[in-house]
C-alpha cells in the first residue's frame, strides 16, 4: 500500500493513542510565538558563546561542521514535525515513544531528555554569569552568585503561565535575530570595504594567510562536532510547544521548514564572516566571538550591547529548558515513570513540579560554578551532548517505527513528511553514533563523558526497576 493511499484513507479515530499528559494545558501559544520559538531554538548559547573556543580550535572549517550538523538537526526536527502533525502532544517524543516503543521507551526518552536539559540549564546559567563578568560592575561578584540570580529570574517568569513563557521567548528571539542581522550587515560592510580591524584587513586573505580552511588539519574540525551538536540542542522545542497551540497543522510546517535556511544564514553565515574579519587565533573560549569583533572595532558601547545580546541568548535557552522539561516530566509522571509531584499543575496551567525539579539541578550547577568556575561550562556541555544524542536518537527511532507502522497500514502518515524515509532515519542514527566515537577520540572531558555511559545506562535500568510497578499499575486502567 502506498503512502499516498494511506494519506487519503485515515486510520480509525479509535486507533489513535491517547496520552493523559496532554490534558489540562491552555492553548495560549500563537503563530508568532511558535515561529520565534523555532528561531530561538536554532540560535542559542552554543553559537553566541561556544563558537569562540571552537573557532580558536578548528579555524574557519568550523563553518563546515555547523553546516553538516545543521542538516542532521533539520532531519531530526522534520521527523518530529511529522509526528506532531500525526498527533500533537506536549509530551512530544516521550509520548510518541510510549505509543511506538512502549513504556520502557518513553521512560528512556524522557530521562535522556532530562539529562540533556538539566545539564544544559547549568551550562546556560554558567554562560550568563560569564557574560555578566564582562561589565566592570559585576567583575567582583562571584560567578556562582550571578548564576543563581539568572536562574531565579527565569524560573519566576516560567512559573506564571505559558503565555508569559511565549512572550518572553518571542522577545528573546527578536533580540537574538536582530543582533545577528546587525552583526552580519556590519561584517559584510567591513569585508566589502576592507576596513581594518585591530590591524587586520578583513577578507579571504584573513583565512589564506593564517593556515587556510583547515589551519590545524581536519581532525580538529571533527573533534568540535559534539560541541556543535550542543549548539542545535533546542531545535526540538517547537515540537513540545505544539501541544499548547491552536491549529498546529497550519503553524508547524512553516516553522520547521524555516529552520533550514536559518541554520544556513545565521550559523554558517556568521562563522564564515567571523573567519573573514579576524584570524581564528583572535578568538577564545573566554569571550563571545561577536563581542571580540566589536571590542576590536573600538566603537564605544557596541561590545557592551553585543554582550547584552549574548546574555539574552543564554537566558532564552534557560527559559526554553525549564519550559520543555516541565512538560516532558509531567507526561512521564502521569504514566508513573517520574516522581508524582512533577505532574502537578498550578492555576496558570504550568506543570510547576517538573519545572522546579529541573531548576533544582540548576541549583546544583550553582555549586559547580562555586567549586570549578573555569571548567563548569565544558563539563556540563559534554554531559548535555550525551543527552542530546540520546534524545535525537529516540526521535529518529520513533520516526522509524512510525514509518514501519504506516507501511503496515496501522497509522496514517500526514502529507508533511520526513523525506527519504527510512534512509534518513538510519543515516542520522549512524551520524549520532559517530559523534560518540569522536567524543571518545577527543580525550579529556569528552572521553570521560563517554566513559560515564555505562553508569548512565545502569542508572536508567535501576530506575526502571524502581518505577515499573507504578507504571504497570497506572497503565492498566488506560489499557
């Protein structure tokens, strides 16, 4: 039976999976919120802060790494988009894993996602504290204090209602996109006019005279791939947000399709321009590369404004993480695989138990900023990468199972589909496995992180034995 025939002959409504975690939410997210959430998900801390250190390590070839990883990020979000159009759910891939892989699959997907965002929360508050230290007024304030303040501000706003989250993310995204557009316009002007920056003349010579595209060889570019994957960590957010919007079938395809060109323009374009403006050795992991450029331009106030923008990007990512994990944990709590209190909602229809649970790990990150301020960002970035790889892998597995069921006539694929299935899912899964191998090969913190995989797997198995009785008891009435 062809996919065309399936699309025209919907499966019976009674065959649709029903997830208790989808009940109780308001539908206050509008089209403009979803579109800007999709943009914000594709532009985050990984670009604004992480690009500096990666440029210093890999040189201009970083643009290639962003382009390749961006293609696979698009495949993941496109696969999730097809599932969303099939059945919108605030539980997103956890709900789909429950439908296609059973409760064990949902349990695994949910806790890997929590690993992703609980560690990313630490990365975001660390980044916010680092950015705040740029201004002399905050230089003497301990990094852990600034990290705590950032967490408290965003947590408070997140607990009010989804409408406040949507508005905050909308304006965060406006600031990020506006800043990148201004940067790119200034950068193009500087390159076109060969305006000197800190004694360097922008242009292709900046690359060719400093070792070319691969100044240290191809290996350094491969080694930064896991960090580049982290930069795309929020692309799946629009899939989670679909459960709290009206008419997702009209809004989601447009929002998801636009991610591809945003990746090309903002990520690849920005890195190319950064490489044309200054030698790759001018950048460092201690400062946003965008701030570095404006700092060396010497225009009063511009570096401070750009630093405020990158601070906004960190707060935006933190805002998104608290939002999405709150919804995912509620979906798990109502099936028994997460603590009961994480499924509780407040009057604003916000699953505040899950949001607070994630924030608690952020508080642990405040402690990490106290004990290891210099290494905090790198440590949590690698742990978050493991969670991201696991989450993306589960999305593609759900997509693969969905495709297989459609071939058997058990479900109906929407007209909006992941292209070239099932090969796209298989190739993406192989790519994710390759990233793990690269993390191991990199040595240092990356290898230590991969060595933690058995411990993570053991924790997941042990946790399942603790909750399986409750999961079985709660699933029986639904069955």
